[in-house]
């Protein structure tokens, strides 16, 4: 199962052609590597350097910005505090999560530094523009008005997350532990920026795991549970995981979870349900799905 590469360069292809490629990638794999979405390499380098400086701080400094509650979904979580696969022990990663980060909901002292906040905010804005471009292409593929998805994502559940997978030795970890346990993403889309180390894997329908090799020029994008529901199963919310960094180098990645506003009722779109057939799932509000998932995976 290869993750298809999709080029979004509008100067060489029409939106319709790009939308067709996205449609085919999300149908077949649920993951794609997307080039030319408009996030500049400089912006990406800057935010990775911000993430590195933060995770290199002392445990005490990081704990000053500790995550407090799933309802808020903001702050630092240390190694083992989350199991993306709740049947496994805690993930071998540390994270800094920022839901709705431009909304100034949390007080200034819960941010590591002013520079950190500026760097992640600038990155967030660029990554969000890229996400909105994809949402408009998906609206074309799914035959809804251009801004259908953009309008349902005002930001209250859009979440930026910095991730650090430290190098670990096999004698100090539980053999059941993963960098990130097998899971599907909860919302509409995830944009994932990864460094050159690798470790992300996607699962095929037969259960086999396949590497998603890092590409310096592409963003990894996958469809989540709520897009699977909107599309009545046409797009897959593919299970994925990150291997632990055993006896090797550490890894950094950054994810933007593009999740709908809580009161959005997510139900199969007419273009995805055959005439006379029933939809695969009952309608659900985005808020109930997202909150239940977050609460099921957090230990602390
Ligand atoms: O770090 C990665 O490559 C993937 C992380 C991930 O799948 C997630 O946080 O949902
Ligand atoms: Fe994920």
C-alpha cells in the first residue's frame, strides 16, 4: 500500500484534476503526500526549531505549561500520558497541544514563551490556509458548495500539536509500548509535517503495516473519522501508528487536526449515498465524537 503523491500546484493543473487525485487517494489509502500546498519551507523550519527548543527544556519548565483538561485540550503532556491505542500502555512521546490557539482562551503564562506563541501562531495560520484549500477541493469532489466544510470549521476544535518521540532503549520500555499506538484520527483531516527520521506506518485493510516515508517536499494528509462519516465510507479513516524510536535517533513531527465545530451534525452527504440506500452511520455531532475520543485516550 503506497501513499500516493498529489501535486496541488494550480499553475499546472486544474482544481478538478487535483480534486480527482485527492478523491482517489482518500478512497484507496486514506493517506496522501501533498506537494505545493503553500506552506513555505522557512515556516516549517521555524516551527520545528520552536518545538525542539521547547522539548529540550527541563521537565520542570515544561510542567509549568502542563495540560489540564480534555475539555480545554491545551498544554504539555509528558511521556506515557496518552495512549492513542487505549489497550496499550502509554505512548513514548511528549506533546504540546493547542486547540483553537488564536482565540486567546488560555492565560499568557500557560504559554512557554512569547516567541513560542508567535512561531506556532504564524505556522498555524499558514497550515490552516492549506487545510482550507483542501477543504474546498474536497467540496468539489463531494458535490457540496465550495465553502461547505470551511464554514463548519470556525476553529473551536482545530488543534495544533507538536510531537517529540525521544530515543529509548529496549530494556527501559514495555514491549507493548509504541511511539503512538494504532488509532484513526477523529476529525475531518489531519495535516502532518514530519522530520526526516520516519516511523509513521499505515495499516492496509488486510492488517499489514506499511511505512510512510518522509518526503521533504510534501505534507502527509489523512482523512479522519468524521470525513469517513460525511462521505459514507467513501474516504477511509485509516488506522496508523508510530514505531518507538528504539536505540536510535529522536523524531519530531507536527500535526494540525482539522476538526469541525462541536455543534456540527455530521451525516452522510447526498452525493455519497446511493438512491434508496440507507447511510452506513447514524448522524452524530462532532463535539460528542471528538470529546469521547480524547477522554478515552488520556491517562492524566
Ligand atoms: O507523529 C506522527 O507521525 C503521527 C502522529 C499521529 O498520528 C497523531 O498524533 O494522531
Ligand atoms: Fe494520528
